[in-house]
C-alpha cells in the first residue's frame, strides 16, 4: 500500500509563496492519480489539486492561477507550488490518492498565512 509523507508547510505572509512536497513510499504511485487536499479548522477536507497518471491536472476554482501541482516520478514525489497566498489558504495540507483512500491519510503539513 502506498504511503505519503507531506512537508514544506510553515508561516508565510499574505502574497507569499511555499512549495509543499509529498514523498510516496510503498507501491509505485505512478499508476494512480494523486491529489493535494486541505482542511481548515471547522471545515471538511477538500481537494485542492490533482494530477493524473498521465499528467492531467485539475484544480479547485479558488486556487486556479495561484497553485501548481507537479510530480517527479524518479523521486516518487508530488509537489504543490503555492503563490499569492491568502489568509484563507491557512489549513493542514495532505496528499492522498485521487479519489482518496481513507487508509492512506498522513499527518499533513500546516500552512499558516498571516501577517
């Protein structure tokens, strides 16, 4: 079974940028679509961006033009480049398969956007 470890979160000012990394281990994740999700306090977990097996991309409307998902198959890592960050982007960010496998959720990485 695939496992993911997220990293790269932190505190950033509004308008700033961060790059999140999601390292996969276990089963080769390349045959599967992978997504970045986030959960803000009091909210449900939601898909932010997804990348398909052959590189197709999809984004939540509220991050289009600001976030970019990519993957490095050699490193078995999926990235989320986040720019023009807003306070409402504050959340714990997770990666998982797309659609998600409830057995795969990791600890996530906290992103805080605040001045």
